[in-house]
């Protein structure tokens, strides 16, 4: 056995919301805790996010008077979506939701508010305007030197820029910033950036520490109470994606460049862990950007999407994971067609690139007629013309007879209340190349309700816990509503740390 480089009670791999919530719970509970982050910045994909958090039945919704949010309505909703089958993880999540929020808001640096954002399915238990909560923005000055450690928004990060010094940290940056500040203020936490977990150290069947590669060379860190793996999924590994047949590509994922390559999953599997859901991700439509990466695209308020034959194939306004899945099943190449009325893509695009840059790069094309546009994107001109004509007829009537776009309250949330069917009839016309993107994979380590990692015989591996996209999400192929990825990560990390103490 080698020497320990350092000794902790709890070692957490990763620094997204689950990781930091778990680390804070451990440190606030009096335990010396290390956060290991592979890159130089904290927060991973969580930092890019809108930080909607789908934690039902908490004091935050109660404060806001969101009367249709209760644990019971959330249970009914999840049951309608996921079925009556084994529900132990679902129940553990529902139980932890109010508890983790109460714990976090007990810290003076953490505060949430409710934010309207409808859930993604018309099913029993659905709320009228959503039940997600978000962190309040935080001024960078409040974080002091820690602010520079928080990963900037995706547009700036991909451009190699840090935070805009004139702006407070908002959304995912506020969540990571607040959790980091609270963790640092416990005085019992170490943050070790540029330190990548490489393997787990097992003694007599128990995980007792981790081996990691740091900027100064290899380290061995002891974890007396447990190791929490919350190091994202494998969305940035082309090899693992291909092996597990995950739609989309490592280039088109929204995860930070090269960060989430499944290291924690691989390390745990080497220690005997079982996996599940390995072909799953939180999918979304992506506009292909000139740099070859994708931009998360949601909330369409115009345009239509056609497949390689020039036909529509789905309701473009579907919640993004559902539209991403439709796109994965469609025959490519896929294009968003819009016209001179908007020029920019009629949707929320993160990160958006200027139309001129797209046109120069050829990721968008422009033409005076639909026929010319069809020729430029390689689809039959007659098919595109009749698709657009039919769609324009629906726009005139305000009813999409083919795919029911604009009928669900989610669709209308982004269109100012109307159906969002806008005729494409004013040249020049545009076609933007669309690809299947994702907000992270969600297949990985199988866990029990206390987030203990299970082996192939369903036995917990002592000392080993996991949360977030490192695990096989209990939601399987379903994305129930805004904030489920982050919420489930936080709830199971919290349960893990609580279990370590027991
Ligand atoms: P991450 O947050 O990606 O964190 C993983 C971290 O682990 C990374 O920092 C990575 O560098 C590190 N790591 C990887 N390997 C190692 C290793 N070997 N050792 C140490 N560290 C390692 N979800 C929501 O719930 N609500 C939203 O509002 C929302 N909005 C989104 C908006 C955008 C634009 C995007 C891109 C995503 C959004 N998502 C949202 C999705 C959500 O952000 C992610 O799915 C979720 O945050 C993943 O959390 P995680 O902790 O599993 O991984």
C-alpha cells in the first residue's frame, strides 16, 4: 500500500451542483472534505446551466404561493411518466427534495426563488407554471477570489473569456458560486483543481480513498467516511458514446470541452460497480455553430424544421429533450427554415453566433427563393415548397393539424401565449443546420436510495457513493421538467453524505 498524500473524511470527485452540495453537507457536518476537479475551473455543465432546479415540495414554492406544487402532485406526475414499477429512487428523491433545500437555505450564502417554467409533459400532477426553483444572482465581489474559479457562461468559456466583470454571477454560475462560498466558509473544505480522479483505492472490499492525477503529479487521497463520485457523464468521450450507442456526438454535446469523459464511471466499474441506462442522455436540438460545436436551441417562436427529404417530422416546440429524440429518429440532414422576418434563428440559442458568421461558414445558407434554398441544402425543391405551403396554411389558421404545435402550455410559454406558428413567406429565406445535442449523458453507475453504488449483485460497495450524471438516472428515457438533472444530482449527493454519517 502506498503512502497517503493527504487524508480527508470525505472526497468528492467533480464540482457540479451535486458535487458541491454534497461537499458542503459534509463540511458543514464537521468533516474534512476535498473537492477534486479535473479542469482548472469549477462547475462543469452546471455552471453553463440556467440552474432551474426541479425540487418539489420545498419551502421556496411555499413562499411563492405555488399551490399546485406538492410532494404528492410531483409523485403523481412522476408515476404517470415513469410507471408504477420500482420506485425506491423516486421516493428517495421526493423525500430529500425539501430537506436539501432547507439545509442549503440554512446557510447565509444560499437563497432560492421560484421561477415560472412549465413542466415537459401534459400528465396528471403537472403544475400550471412549473415548480422549479433557481438561485438568486450573486455579485462577484461577494465571492472575492473564488469568483475566478467558477466556470463562465458557455459563450464566454468557448471563446476563452472569463466572466464579464460588470455583471453579477447568475443562473448556473450563481449556483456554483454560492455553493462554493458556503463550502469555503466552513473552513473544512479543500478545493483541488486540475486534479483528475483516475482510480479508487479499495481495501478489504471497502473504498478507502482515490488516486488522482494532479498538476504536480499523482496523489493518493484517503477518504475515511466515503468517496462521492459526481464527475458528470461521458458525453465528451467519442469512444464511450459509440460503444454505448448514444445519439448525437462528443463534438455536439453542451458539456465543457473534454471535461466529462466518464472517468468516474470507469473507475467505479473497475472496482466492481454495475451500470445502467448507458445509451441515455438529456437530449436537445442544437444549431450547428461554425466552430463545429452545437448551440442548445429551445423555445421556438417561428420557423419550422425539415428532414433530409424536405418534410417536417415533429412539433418543433416540443420540450427540448423530446424534440432531440425526434431529431435522433429522423432522417438527416436536418435544417431549421426561417425567413427575413427574423433573420436570427427564431428561438433561444445558447450560445448564439451572429448570422453573418454562420453564413460565412456555411452552417447557414440564404436564398431568395425556397427552390434555391432547397438546392443549397440538398433537399427536393418540390417537397420543401409544399411543406412550407402547408405550414403557412396552419399559420393562417393558427392550428398545426400535423403535429399540434402550439397546443401545449409549454409551447405557448415561449410565444407570448399564441401558437407560435409564423408563416415562412418573406424572402430571403434561411436554412440553419441542426444536430442532435445533449446536456450530458444520464447513464452510469447504479445506486440505491442512499446513493450507494451497487455491484452486479445489487450489493452496495462500502464507502462508494455517486450522484448526478455519473449515475443511471431513475428517469430513464424521460426528462420530466426543467431542473431535473441538477435536482436529482443535488438530492442524491445530499443523501449520500447523510448516509456516510450514519
Ligand atoms: P457537471 O456539472 O458537468 O460537473 C462534472 C464536473 O466533473 C466537471 O467540472 C468535470 O470537469 C469534472 N470531472 C470530470 N471528470 C473528472 C475527474 N476524473 N476527476 C475530477 N473531476 C472530474 N439542468 C438543469 O437541471 N436545469 C437547468 O436549468 C439546466 N440548464 C442547462 C442549460 C445549458 C446551457 C446546459 C448546457 C445544460 C443545462 N442543464 C440544466 C443540464 C445540467 O447543467 C447538467 O446535466 C448537470 O449540471 C450535470 O451535472 P453533473 O454534476 O453531473 O456534471
